[in-house]
C-alpha cells in the first residue's frame, strides 16, 4: 500500500515540481535549488457529517526553497497547482514567506490538509 507521502512525492515529481527534488524533513546539505522539503505536522481521525465514517486528516508542511524570492514563490505555486490538479482530497491551510539566514535561501512555507 502506498503511503500518502509517497503519493505526494510521485505527484510532484511527475509534474516536475522543483525538478523532482522533494525531500522528507530536510534537504541534504548543498542540495540543488529549487527544492522542497516536507514533514507531517499532524494526522488525526475526524468524523464526517455525511455518513458518519471516520476519515483521517493529515496536515503536511512543505518548505519551498530557492536562491531568489520569485523562485521560491514560483516553486510554491507549482506545488499548489500540482496538488490541486491531483486526485488527492486536500485543502491549502496557510502560506507564508521566510528567509533562512544560515543558507541565504528564500523559503515559502505552505501547509496542506489531506483527507483520506
């Protein structure tokens, strides 16, 4: 059985988001830009009103990195577009900008909730 994370990586790699450079937790030192790292923020069962069957809501944070602000923004948009076009039931929860002073890289942090 394929995990949600494996499905997401396949979707993003197939759409060539960040050139397929998608990493769990953190990108390796010196990884080519742009790239995306991701991790599960939470995964909790949730009841539905429609039929009463429980579903799982999994919230995942994606960090899109690039050497320019516009590059990080474009990578985050490509990520959002690829997930919106996928068959996964998801909802964009939030997005915000950041800058990593240690690596001197721009970052867009985007959280999505997935329902399964």
